[in-house]
C-alpha cells in the first residue's frame, strides 16, 4: 500500500477526534491534533473537531499552538465561527497578542469576536484598545449589548470612573443597558458599610429600570461582602437568594473560597452551613466547587468533616474526568491522604499517571507527602526517584523538588534516620534548591533528638548564612537539645541570643531550661528560670511543677516537693493534673513514704482528678517494693470501684499479677486474695490464680524496687556544692 493509503484521511481524523471528545479523552485528541499538524493534515474540519474535543480552557495548548502558526498554514481558511472560538480560547489563556492576531486575520469580524477581543484588552490593562474596538464596531453599526458590556467591564475592572460614566451615558442613550450591565457595576461598590449602601442603591436602580436581580447579581454582592469580612451581610444575602432566585455552584464556591482565605480563623459553623446548602438545593457539582469545598475543609483541619465532604461529592454523581486539571488531582489526593484513605489516593495517582502528560512536579510532591504521612515511606522514596527521572532533566532546584525533599526529610526524621535526612539536605544544597525554614527546623530537631548537637549547630550556622532567619522554633529546639545533653552553658547562651534578636521565649523554651537545670541538680537556677517566666508573663504550668517535684525527689527533699505541689497551682492559677500527682507519689515512694503516696491518691479522687495507668503503676510498684499487702488490696479495690475509670485501662497486668502473688505468698489469700481475684476476673482483667511453687521469689517480676517505673527517681542525689535544697521564697 502507498503512504497515502496508510495515512488517515480527513474524515478519519475528524471521526477519531469526535470519538475522543465524546469519551472525554483529551490526551488522545491532543495526540491526534499534534500528529495532524506535524504531518501537514490539519485542515479546517480537523481543527474544528479538535476545538470541540479540547476547548475547555485547561487543555487548549495544542489548539492555540496551531492557531499561532496560521500564517505558516495558508491552506487553512477559517470561517468566522471558528475564528471566534479560537479568539475566545486565546482570551481565556491570557494570550492577548494571539487574540489580536486572529481577530485581524478574520474577514469582517462580528460583534461576538470583537467582544472577546475587548475582554482580552481589558485583561491586559489596555482600556484604550478596548474602547477603540468598541468605537470601530459602533461606526459599522454592529455594536451589541455584549460588546458594550465587555467594554464596561474593562473600564470598571481598571478603575477608570470617567470611562465608566461615558459608557453608561452612551448605553442609556442607545438603550442597551441590561441586568448584566448592573451586575458589572456592582463591582464598583467596594467593601464595608459604604460599599453595601452603594450596592443597595444600585439594586434599587436596577429594579426601577425593570430588571430583577438574578443569581449572578447576588453572587457579585456576595463576593464583595466576603472580601470585606462582613459575614452578617453574607448570610443575609444567602437568605435572600434562597427565598428568591436560588443559589448555584458559583454561590457555594464563592462561600468556600472566602472561608479558605480566612486560614486559621475559619469557622466550622460557617463551613457546615455552606455544606448544608449543597445538600438542600441539590447543587450540580463542577470542578471549581469540588476544589473550593475540599480546600476550605483542608484548611479547617477537621478530618471527620473532610471525610463527610468527600463522601458528599461522591454521592453527588460528580466524577473526575480526563479534562480535570492537575490541581484538582492534587487537591483530592491531599484530602484522601489526610483522611487516611490511601487506597483512593493511590487510585487517583494511577489515573493521572496514565495520562499522556506526566504528573507535574507539584503533584509528585503531594503524593510523596501523602505516602510519608501514611507511613509508606519506602514507597515515598521510590516515587521521589520517579520524580527525578520524569522532571530531573530541567534541574532539581524547583519548588516541586523542594517540597518533595522536605517531605522525605520529615519522613527520615520521623524514623530517626538522621543521617539519611542530612544526605537529602546535602543533595538539596548541591542542586541549588532553596532550603526553607521548615526544612532547617526539621533537620535541627532530628539531630537534637539523637543528641548530635554538633550537626544541629552546623545547620544553625548554615541557616544564618543562607539568610534564613532562625525563629522561635529554631531556638526552642536547639535549647532543648543542649538541655537534654546537659550543656546548660550553651543552652543559656542561645537563650540570650534569642532574646537579643527580639524573640519572646515561650513556655516550651522556659520548661526546657527548667528541665535541664533540674536534671543537673540546680534548684537555685530553677528558681531563677521561674522568676524569668514571671517577668516574661509566661505562667508556670503543670509541666513546670512536675519538673520541680522530680528535682526535689532526686534531692530527697520531700517537703520542698510538697511545697511546689501546693504553692505553684495556688500562685499561678492551675489545678494539679494526674502527671503532677503521680510525680509527687513517685517522690514519696522513692523517699520511703508510701503512706503519703497513698494519701495523695485519695486527695486526687476527692479533687475530681482521675488517676491514669501511670498513677496506679507507680503506686503498685511502691506497694510491692515494700511488701505491703494492705496497700496492694486497697489500690486494686480502688481501681475496681469504677471511681477512677475502666480498671482494664488502669491496671498493668504484670503488676496486678505480682500483687496477687504477694497476697498469696503472705498467706492472705483466703481472707483478701480470692475475692479480689474473682472481682478482677469478672471485670475482664486477665490475671491467673497464684499456684504454690510457680511464683518468682519475692512476689513477681516487679518486686524489685522501682523496676520499670514510669517515673523512676533514681538514687540519692545531693546536688551541687552550695546549691540550695528547697524552693525558699519562690512559692
């Protein structure tokens, strides 16, 4: 067969493009059009069929590429309609010069094509060009209301009040004002109370002119009210719309976008009310609405609401098509990742990966983030390698690569693979990628957690050299790292540097310093930190109290520990929590005051503070160490009473078994052990009946004093020479 016989005919190409459009397969349509262009077979019918298949504003690049080469394709003699479609696509894509070129090539361009070009001029800020086009059209007697409105919109958007007034006068004289004209004028009203008054006046003028406000009218008002933050007016307008023309997808998109713009100040009740409109009015869902709703809910950071939103979208019948943008895929993949629906995220990734156009760098980075967040770290590393193969030829320093690297570094840090995280950092530097605040802070935290403060310090210096100003998190992380390592001099030096930079220390910084001083046995310095907290208007908290109580426990100063327990909450206005009580109990036990620890449990219950599993474990260990049967029985009875919560969550099985073994060994089983065993078994605590000869000597594995204690207080620590042993006048 000859080459012509093997080449698709014009009719075949048109048919294939039509089929691609009907099956919503823009990848295939784009491939066919590109082939036709390169093979010199792009005729008018082929181009027209391609426009129908691809002209949705997001996949029009191939069409516009052909349009830009029309001068080189003299055989393509387009009609006015096709020129109009191409001009419209060029305007949508923001290609004003191409739109002008197409307009100039068209024979006797009609009003519709001129209106499109006027819009292009407006978008490009060329009001003079827009008005010239309108004037030429008017001289030919072909000006229509659409042309006038396009020029009016350009004048309003560019803020030329004089041009607006001239156009309004001309439109009134020629009686071409319509509802769209008034909707355009609403954009001039501006925000705030004054803008609302101007909008209301304009609505009255509109109605007096015989035009009823429509959904577009109210959507315009809604956008202005949202921009000014007037939520009372926003919902008042929604009420009017519900009672009148109704709401549409654009209404809801506007509301959701307004909520997203609030970021940290988004109200859950506003989101719920908007979502209720979605259900109440059976809104036809489009891609814009899907993005707006999901992004607003993502900002809200409420995964239960996000799951409900995704399910509502699914039940609406809307489905991702091949026309959907990479941004939409990224939005949904992120949402499914946040709600732990990894299978759905993977499904969307498989779909977008099968397109002829590979996923963008940003979409790759988003999927890497989802995999890291859902503990699929090996898959994330593999996907990052695919990203380098797909987009690496253009360099590895772009924003998409930076985000992906940041996600990997976060994953390595989470898995405590600090060396791997540092390798990623070094690769970023090698390829000229911008290392931001979040990445530096993540790396510094990873190094600090494993005690590698030399690497953390180097990262701090790199950060300064890269003109990335360290923030409160940077200093807080470094100070905590040095405190944990016991290097209080460096921690204090950084504390001074931070204050000299104008950064106000927060409770985390102060408590890190407090903990560091306490672990070094420095009660006087601890008191100084507390006083610094007061001067900085940072109130000491339960965490601060726990640190000091543990300090005085190590110093064997129980009275000082009790003074902290009673004094700090009273002075700083907080109620001791379970952790504080448990710390003081551990202090009492380590200083041979089991009775005081048991009294604290009763005090705790009377104060309405529920003990937790650590509380009971600490007390049971103390009772076992002292071989105190009555204390064991009392503790288990308290747990079984229900006053402290579910005993199955409170009682450690091994400790409880050791307690029963102690009762049996002390020959108290018949009087106290059997009934206790029966009650524990009934409550679902899985313990076994002690049997003579099968117990460890001493009552069980926890008879050894403080073995495995959650609040191990260690041995005697007399502190440093000259250090004060109590809290003196602080409380």
